[in-house]
C-alpha cells in the first residue's frame, strides 16, 4: 500500500502529520481532533488493533460522524469512540475512503473538450460516478482578474479559480459512452452510501456538502454506470464495451495513491494491453509523484493533471483551482 496514506508510519505520526499537513487551515476541528488522537494512548491502542490500511485518520473521523458522533470537542469525540468502539471499528472495517468530488471535473474538462469528439469515458476508481458526468455539469471558471466564464447548462454547478493559459472550451464534451470501475461502487440511491459520502467531507466545507447534495439529487435519477471491478485486472474487459468510433479516454483522480507500486504497474500493463487493441487517451489527476514524476509546488497539496504522462496543470485536490502550465515559456 502506498506510503502517502502512511501505512508504514506509526499511527500517532499519521494523525499528527495529517493534522499539520492537511487539516491545518482547512478544517480546524479535524486538526484539533487528529492532534488529540496522536496523544491519546488508549485510542492509539484501539486503532493499532485494526489492519494498517484501516487506521487512516479520514476513515476514523468519517466513521465517527457516520455513527452520529461529535467532532466539535476532543473529549466528547474520544468518549464516543471509547463507548461505541465496536460500532466505530465495524464501520472502519466495512467502509473505505471513497470521497467522490464532482468539482474535480473542472480540471478534466479542458483536456476532455480538446480531444476528437465524441468521447467514450472510462473512469477507474469512480466511487459513485460523480466524475463520470463532465458533460452533465455547468462550470464557472473565474480568472485572476475576476472575469467569469460559464460553460454548460445543467443544475449542478462547479466553480474553479484559474491561472495560466487554460484552454477553456466553448461547450461541454460530447459523451457517447461512459463506464466507471470501482472495487466497491457506491449507490446514489442508497441512503447509507450517500450518508457515507457526506461523512467523508471535512467539517466546515459547507460548499462541498451543498455540491454533493445537489449532485446526488440530480444524478440519482439517471445514475452514471459504475461496475464492480479492479482497475488492475478488469480495465481491458470493461473497455471492450466502448464504441470503436469514439475517442476512448481512461482517467482517474485520487485513486492510484491507494495502490502500491506493484498494482500501479498492473494498471499500466492493462493500459498497455488496451493500447495494443485501440487508441487510448490516458488522463491522470493525482498527487505529484503518483502517476507522473513531478514535484509539487511549494507548500501546496495539489494534484497534477497529465495527459499520456505529459503534465498539463496543477489542480487543487478538490477541484477549486486550476493552474495551467504555460508551454510557451519552455
Ligand atoms: C478517493 S476515491 C476517488 C473517487 C473519484 N475518483 C473522485 O475523484 O471523486 C478512490 C476510489 O478508488 C477506488 N479504488 C481503489 N483501488 C481500486 C482498485 N484497485 N480498483 C478499482 N477501484 C479502486 C476506491 O474504492 C474509491 O472509490
């Protein structure tokens, strides 16, 4: 399993690092709780009774909220975890971090729209499939001068601040076929799955909660198809359903970081096998170093968008900003 989720790191360090690196400045409540866990010998002992991959801060915090527990004071949080440990641990064991952020489509849109249309979209690690519908959203891009550009016409609106020469298209892409693959697809029509998606959003990120709620209501009526499968094994078979006369795009965001090097290699093998059969465009939107070898900008927890391993832009991990590279400067 990948180091970035800290599997090889002592649990206290994982919580302290997450507090200082990710939660600080974004979710003060989670920062406070994660620092509390890092210093709580009893909670650490309980967490260490779980498999390493299940000790993740996001998983504990979401599981407590899923069970109705408090996250506004460390004392109340810790008391809840102690009192309800069997339930909290059961949720942590049964569920996984499957945050589905439709705003990540703001990074994908310029790249998708520049390809020969129509498109056949195959998203690996699709969760509930909210990033499988880049053509069914409205985009509001705002540049550094405050000028706005709206693309598309749909009830679900995603906003994004942009810098650099981002090639914003006139319209959303034309999608002829779409399919997601996930180890455990979430069902937009299942109350528990939707509550789990809500529980994964950090407290204080009310705009993300509102976006998720709007997206779930809109897409649940005609949910994007996500099949149960493993991206290291099933890519070629699922791609077999894509129409030949569309541009096949295999893409993913916030997924490969959950795979170890062996599994990332298996995914690349699947991609290579697929490429022996037909032309494929590969878009990755992952933390720097996960899919492409590039350093993160200083102090930023950004993703890098790349097309066939060529970096195009840095993007916010949750899609709210996009910094397109200026190739004319190279
Ligand atoms: C953090 S979520 C990201 C979801 C979505 N891509 C997004 O950007 O909103 C990662 C997803 O990858 C899925 N996943 C992890 N390993 C996988 C694998 N080997 N095959 C298929 N899906 C996988 C998880 O189940 C989870 O739903």
